């Protein structure tokens, strides 16, 4: 957790979040009002937070990783927009002006996203252009996901896959593999990182041809190399091209 | 800085980095050997660090943001690979086994990348699929960059541009704008973030048609919305589609 996130948690009145994430910070928020709910209750969580704030309380919504990448920050704005609730950056809040109860002041505190934590454990797969795609077709039509996979594969992006598989979504990862194999060598290195920097962390580097048999779940991030990405000993990295340009000499 | 980065800085013998970044942490490293060099000396920096470590010292290479995204981590592996130097994850280091002086043990410590910091200041532009592209053609042929811009625009990714402009590279951003305008509405929101969360921070949300006149430099990250991205009051966000699926009610 960043210092800013820790500071805010000590100041606010209420904390809203997915039960698993609340549990990770429970010692820090023992004196707060806590609203924790299970997965798929994202909309209710955000509506609860909005109601608390409109009622005069301050409230933090907690996510793991970065709240701005496939996480709750977007839903806050999506909900306020749909309900026509006025929002403003927290830095515009002025204590000397009487608080307007119909404005919600918002601060998004960035964190280390799974793509950064996972990349660090693999080596350096993201030091050149990359595309980030969620394989969850719960809120996005599969045709759109397929179109993005194809475009990213064709243009030789490193591809980061979020939400590769769940108990109910079992075929999407293999389909993604097939699409990418149309454009990329079967020996392309693929990094598999599950629960990066948390208990139960698992890191593996495999070949694209074996991606369909990799052990992945909703806590896994998958890194598919570009044509330039290398598997070197226990690491995976994508060169930026210095060695081509500057002729780094062999030792 | 994360706690892990601060801990490592207190433990190591030497620090290598771009002068600007070393200056930001100078109070923390006053008792260390410091090798700081200017921009474009990346290869020398990494070679200095490697030589220090092969000589028996421990060494940290510092970056701003996340060292794994368009930063130094990739060059470490690229250089070791080119020089045929053995590397291993730091967690494999065993103090009880006599240190093999020809192996370099490496830990990459992730940070908050500019794409996360910038997104947080804009609202939530990255809560759906996105592509990250550097406009620097110093190490990458411009034809490849153009191909990626076109693919990302066509497949309706949110597009994050790193290195949009420098004193010497002045035409690339306008060219990128033209390519993206072939596929995306001229009113598409574009977030411009310079020096996110550092002194001199500047945040703006404009329309794609005005991107060519935006004030940007090497410290700017540009966020080009997808067709779904919205500009709502002082924020920019990309909905994940909850309001379509769950019919979030107007207030």
C-alpha cells in the first residue's frame, strides 16, 4: 500500500470493498464503518459508497492492485454519470466554502497494477509497446475481445491478458491462444503470474504452444511476448533495441 | 517510493541512475557510492552497474515510475544476454552457498507507472482494454509505430502514448493524431498529463481534434479515449459496461 493510501485510510469515516480486500487491511480500519460485499456486487458497493458520501460521510473504496485498471474507479464515474451526480477532483475542495452536499469530491489513489507486479517477477516483458486485454466476456461482447486480440497479435504488441479464466469461463484462453498463434511463433515466451507478491504467488515461463494447458485462474495475469521477447535463463524480457543500435559487445 | 525500494536502498553499496532521479533521492543515498549520468547514457549506466556487481558490490539502478515499463529493467537483461552473463532471481540467492562471482542476482522492484499515475489524475480512462505505444523512433522504426497506432485505433483500444514529443522529435504526435482520426471521432476525449504527482504537474482533457496543439513534452503521457470513453465534468473515464448490463438507474 502506498503512503497516500495509508494516510487516507486513517482519515476517512467508512470503507467499502470486496470482502477479500477488506480482510487484507482489517487491522488498519478496525475503527471505521465497514461495508464489505462479495464478488459481482460491484454496483452495490459503489452505490453504498455514494450514498454514504451524499449523507455527509467520507468513504474509501478499496481495490487490490491499481483501482484504475479493470477496477472500481471507472464504475464510480460511470455510476455518478448515470445518476447525474456532480463530481469534482478532491483538490478543488475548499473547507472555507460551505460544503455543497450534492457534489462528491473524488481522489483516485494509484497503486501498483498487476501488470507491473507480474512483469517485475518475470523480468522485463513490458519495456516495449504492449496491449492489455481482459478475456472476461461478462460485460464485453466476445467478438470485440477477439477483434482486439487479433489486432494486438498482428501488430506485434506484447499482450497482457487479465481475467484469463474463471470457473464459468473456461474456453476463452485457448481461443485467444489460437488467434495469437496465427501471427506469432509457437515458441514465443509466455509469462504466467498468479497472485503476484501475495501469499501463494506462482510464476512460470512457458511457450505459447503450451498456453492452453497452463494453470491459470482469475488471479492470474498472462504476458505473451512479442516477436522480439526473449526467454533468458529464469527471466523473460523484451529488448528496446539498444543492442541493435549501440552494438553492446559480447563479454 | 515503495517500502521495498526504500529498504533496498538502505542495504546496497552503490546507486546508479540518471542524474535527475538520483537528485530526487539524494538524502537517502548520501552514504553510497553514486554513479549518475545524463540522458541517453542508459547503456553506460547498466554496464557500470554490471561491473560493480561482478566486482562484488551490490548495486541499485533507479528509475522514476515503474522500472519495467519503457525503462531500465529491460536493458539490464538485454545487456547481460548480449554479454552472456548469467543472471538469476534474487530469491534464489543462498548465503550459505559460496557466492559464484559470475552470477548476477536480480530483483526488479515495481513502482507506480506513469500510466497509472496519469490515469488517476484524469479519473479512470484505463478501466477497459488499452494499448501502450511509445512515439520515440530512436530505437524503433517509425513504420512499426505507425502499424501499432493503426491497429490500436482500428480495434478501439484506449491508447496511451509515451514519449509523445521531444526537442528533436516534433512531428510524430500530429502524425499519430491523423492516424487515429481515421478511426475515431474528433470529439474523443484525450487526457494530457505532464509530470504526474511531481512538482510542475499539469493535467488537461481536450478533444482528439486539438491534440496537435496540446502542450506536451518527454514528461507527458497522453491518454486517447476509446469510442466508449467519456468526458464528464473535470474527469475522463472509460465505462466497463456495468450501466448497460445492470441498468444503473438515474438518480
